[in-house]
């Protein structure tokens, strides 16, 4: 296979104190900034006779561009851990120092990593912060909300970033498997219907309307952010006089589950035609839980294929045997969407990995939760 050496952070990736989920972020973010050497595996075969062919060169160039998009998306997702408040990064670092370390990699110093989000976006990403998202408490239909993130833009891209939780494994040990109908009308009004998730409480996690089912918790938190999306993103997408932009929808961990549903809204909504619009859609996640029931997943995959890789891509990064990517269980009907970007334990990054989805390992989740607490 053709391979290309890229920079990657080294010893930190092997620390047993850092879970797989956080390390996937550091591995990708560090790949363009600091550290030692590793290999990216493009995932297609080559022989001496065809190694110089135009098709081979085009394939490698496309993979280079897709990998660059993954790196950029992971940087955007990493910045969602902070906001405009003093001490935000310091508070996060008390629970998980690797988030602070990732920001240090992006900015070049620990001092810079603690600057406000607007400063970091402008200084290191050339982005203007449009708003900070902070939805918590109860929605109008009494669903529990707890999601943060930001929206930013410049003339080349728009960013919708969802923050991870700093207590991921505590949450996983009590994960709900309720599902909800995926309804564009919910996104329009900013909250789901009062009974939208009741069908998903069945033992299999699937209601009689299973063709449009998603994880209820991720879904309710996504629709709670729709007022901000309508205010800041939709006008940019439908500005006939504006430049062509790439819309990045990104997230890490639980934020990745929410980002997957937000990306699916932009993909499946009838008002978005990515073959005709001047913009493109890139959904990039790291360590994402499963958030979509299998039958809807099939519709989403077909839509991604219909629009083509130049216009739409869903890319999900998973490092080694990250347990977060194994929940909710496949037996409940939940599936991942998009192309897998796999990072092996020794740092080899494989684009379009054909590794199968793994089953949930309850023992590993319990061990990870205990490690987080202790």
C-alpha cells in the first residue's frame, strides 16, 4: 500500500492515563503540528506497473485532501472544549488534562491554550466567533439538555462544533437506549414532540416508525441548538451573494453523537441540495457513540453516495479499541454512519478502514469508568 509519513505526537499517545477517545483527538491534531513520525495508510493497493498512473495519483491526492479535512475538523472540535469564560480550560484540565494538552498543541503554549475561545479561533483558525452554544436544563417538552459548543465562520468555511463531556465514562455506565423519530419539523421549532421518544423505550430500542429513528438524548440536544443554527448558519448558506464555503459539523465523544445528527439534518433536509449549492458539507467526528438506527443509516449512506465525495463527506475517527464507539449496542439497532478513519495503537492512520463495527464490551466500559473516577 502507498504510505506517507506525517508528523504525529509520540509518547503521550502511549500513556495508559489517557483514554483512547482523547488520544484520537491528540493523534489527529498533532499530526500537522508537532512530534515524531508515523504512517498514514491510504487504503488502496498499488503495484510497480501502475504506481505512476494518473488514477493512482488522483486517488492519493484525494486521500491527502480528505486527511487534511479530518485534521482541520479535529482542531475545530478540540476548540469546543473552551468558551469565553475565565478558567474554563483550567476547570476541564482538573478532570482531564489531555484536553488542555490538545489546545497546547494547537496554540504552541500552555498560556495561549487558556485564552478565550474567540481569541483562539481568530488567532489560530482565522475564524470569527458567531456564538457560544450552551443548552442545559429542560427543553420545553421536558427533555434533559446538556450540550455546549460554538458556531464560527470566515469566507472559506462555517464551523458548527459540539463539545465532548468531561465525564464521558460516568455517562456511559448509565447510557439510555431510548430512540426518537428523526423529524425535520423538530429541528425547525427547536425541540422534539412530547412523545417523540416513547416508542424507543421498547426493549429493542426501535419503535414501529423505525425507519426514521435516532438516539433520543443526542437528538433532543441537537434540536435545542437549532435556533442558533437558524440564526447564524442558514443565512450564510443561502446568501446568493456570499462565497462558496465548506460547512464543517464536528464533535468529539458525546459531542460527536450530536454532530452526527446535526450533519444528518443538513444532509437530509429538503432545502439543502449539495449538488446545486456552491457549498460542501463535511461531518468530522472523533470517538463517536452510535446515534442512528440501522434503517435510517442506510438512507443516509445512500444520500452521501448520491452527492459524491466532492460535495459531502462523513468521516469518523476512532483510535484502537475505543469503547465509546461501541455504544449503544448494535443489538439495539444502533449503527455508525460515514467512512471510518482508524488509528491503530502504534499510530498508523488508515483512511476508509474496512474494520467491522465492534460489539459493546461491558467489562471494558466498567474498567474505563473506574479509571476515570480514580
